[in-house]
C-alpha cells in the first residue's frame, strides 16, 4: 500500500502537466482529479479490511491448518500505522492549492474530509467492533482487541496532535460524535459500550485541559468537543 500510494502521489504532482493540452479547458482536469481521489479511497479502504480482519483459507477436513484465523496483531498495527500517516494526518497533497485553484472555487476540502469520516465510521462501526470482539474470543490467532483499536485511534487522532489543523479538527469532532452514537446502538455488545463510555470520560478530561490554550481557534474547538 505504501508503494501504491507513492505512485499515486507522483500522479498527483503531475496531474496538471500530464493532462492539459494547449488551449484546453480545466473541465477534464476536475474529472480526473475526482478519479484520482477515488483511487486514493480504494487504497485506504483496502487497508481498512486488515484492521479487525479474519484470514479465510478454504480447506477440506483432511487438510492441515485452520480455515478461519485472526489477522496477526502486528499486521493490524502496521495497517493502523499506514492509516495514521496516510489518512488521519492532513493530506494536503490530495488537494494541492495550485491544482485545485484551476477548477474549483469550493468543495475540494470536503471531498477529502468525507473520505476520512467514511473510513472512521467503517472502522468504528457496530458490525466491525462486534466482529472483532467475537473473533478475538473464538478464533485462532492473536488479533487486535477492540480496546487496543480504540486506544490507538484516540492516540493518533487526539493525543499526538497538539495543534490540530482544520481537517484534523473536523476528524476529532466526528470521532467524538461516532463514539457517542455507538453507545446509543442497541446491537453493540455491552462490553464494548462500557469501554467506549470510559474512553469518552477520559477524552472529556483531556479536552478540558486542552481548553487552556491561548489559541482562540483551538480553544473554541476544544470547548465544542
């Protein structure tokens, strides 16, 4: 995925030079940029399947091995490393100013934050979290626990960002909304609800301290959170 994303970044850097002809309009460039973002989304969603994933191997009962095994914790943590660097942190290369200024007056930032928010909803969905809890308890292989996943997301999206930029602030707000909404989901396992409740209490304490900042934008953000 890192190699694929590197190639995509090269394409992004040259999108304008490689696509525009003399005296052409920017309409085609806007369409290609949309396709460029869709390729990025597919890479991200491919990595998302690794987190909380289960490896399936079709075997007959006389073949050695286990048909269903948790994806190894180390591989899941590597996937979370990738998501932290290539999704949660600001991805300005996706909406480079000189490029976007040629075809859009607004809306480009929302396209990227939509990808971030969609990925967050998928990784913190009832289906994903319940499946992880069940798989961790019933399947072979040392996978990643729900608690470890949530702790890691809090670390990457909140704790490591002492001065979050706009896209990061939007992501933080949406993570809080997602955590609060999960505790209203009747199908979410009570074990998970209990941990999420504790995390929201810890986050509230963290945000209260963060409000002491002298930056008025960050102060308003933390107060809202």
